[in-house]
C-alpha cells in the first residue's frame, strides 16, 4: 500500500482479544512498556460504547493510539475501521500494530478484514492472543456466548489473566481446557494484570482455527444487533449522554465538560456499589484527574493525564441508566 508515496509493507500486526473487562488494555499497556525501545508501536482500539475510554487510558503510554468507538469492528462497518487503520499506518509509520477489538466482538470478521487483498502485503498478521478469566469457563452465561467461545477458539496464544482471583481448581480446569484445544495452541500461559511476553506475539499462527459460531456475526443489522442505532440525549450545555445496544448488551456513555468537578470519595462509593456489569471512566476530581476502571465486582482508581472532558462508559445486560446517572450527578462538587 502506498500512502503519500511511501510504501508500507509487512507490518507485524496482532489482535488482542478477550471478553469485556478481562484485561486487554492492561496487556497492551504491558506490551508497550516492554517493547524494544527503538521501535514505534501503534494501537487500534475498538469499543462497544459510543464514548471511547481506552484511548484515554492509554494516552500516557507514548504509543500512537487510534480509537473506533460505537459498536464492534466487524459490523460497525469495515469502513471506519479501515479508515482508522489507514490513517494510523500513515501517521505513525509503525513497526508493529496491536488491535484491541471490543470485548463483545466476534473475532472472525476482524481477522478476515485484515486478510483482505487490500492489506495482504501491508500487514503481516501474527499471533492472535486471547485473554480469558478462568472463572468464566464454568459459567454457562459466558460459555454460551458466541463471542466468548470464538475469541478462545480463534486464538493462537491463550492466556489466563486475573489468576490472582482464581482458585487452584479454576486454574487447573483452565489448563486442562487449553491443552485439549484443537488445533493445539502455540502457547498457553497464566498471568496477572496482562503481563504477557512480547515474544508471544510472534508465536506460530494456524489458519486451521475455525469459529464454533461462524454465523454469530454474519447478520444484517437487525432487531438484536443495532450497533450504530445510537440514542443521544443532550441534557444541557455542560453534559450529555449517548446510548447504544447490540448482542443483548446495552451501553451508556456520559461526557461532562472539564470544568465540572467530581468528588473522589463519592465516585469511590458509586463504583463500589457495582452499578453496571462494566464501567470505566476518566474524571476531573477534587484530587486531580483520575481513571476509574470496574469489572467483575472490583474497581481500580489511579491518577491519569488530564482529558478534554470527564468521560464515562457503562455496559450492562439491561437498560436502566437513571440511577447510575443520578449517582454521577450526585458525585459532582457543589
Ligand atoms: N485483580 C486483577 N485485576 C486485573 C487484572 N488484569 C486487569 N485487571 C483490572 O481489570 C480492569 C479491566 O481491565 P482492562 O485492561 O481495562 O480490561 P479490557 O479487557 O481492556 O476491558 P474492555 O476494553 O472494557 O473490554 C482494570 O481495573 C484492571 O486493572 C488481573 O490480573 N487481576
Ligand atoms: Mg480495553
């Protein structure tokens, strides 16, 4: 591919998959911190919610980041993703590209898009890495979810993350499951906080991996899959909210102008009440800018670089955002 007369060829590219909140962004941050110092890496991140948060979470990583918010990469139409990818290649001229699809996304179409003739000589698609929380393997709500099972099935490298929260039995069950996978995984590993090894990105790939639910995303945009069918409610000049839904999940994002300040203690109380299945945000607080990140019943909060606005995204299995919104508004400094 030639962009501005410069030819880009065979850029090593990896997809980092895994279900909502498993630790994909943590893994990418770990990889960026451990990459060869003389290389420039770029990240393409796709989020289910309309307000991208991961870009802000990775802002101080030093890498070139591009976000495609609002749906999953495969069906938020390939066009915005391809445009973002082309721009990322042109602007960053990267030595490697890491791609984080949404945790609710089915990886098959993403892999197919990257193998299209247009990208064949540009991208060198290396190992697909999937992170999985071993505790979820025994939960039928996850095992029956096509995106969850096919993220695992289509991965070359299968990594158990969040191992600090797992029992010995859960780790053992993961290991048994992973070693029985066919075709065999190139690498099976146990980590915490996404501490994956840079070398695993170049593990052997296999074109024989097949999706268990190939039909899962081969859909016209229908009743239960309305990515892009967003609902925006502008509350007033200082904040607004935007909703989306698809695959049985609902998302809601809020944007508060930077001049509005949150009480950090009130946010801590709000996040510890677990108001949604997945919630993350970047807030201007009375103790500076802070990122909050909640998944699976616990949350982390840490200082971060300033953003243009406080941004919050929540994902849940039902759409009832009123009490969370009230909680956010009640957390504002008066
Ligand atoms: N206890 C524990 N927490 C972890 C681990 N890995 C990640 N986390 C935390 O889990 C939360 C979600 O991590 P992310 O890296 O944002 O997960 P993600 O898969 O990128 O999330 P989405 O992009 O929203 O799907 C954060 O608060 C992390 O700090 C781990 O191994 N152990
Ligand atoms: Mg993420």
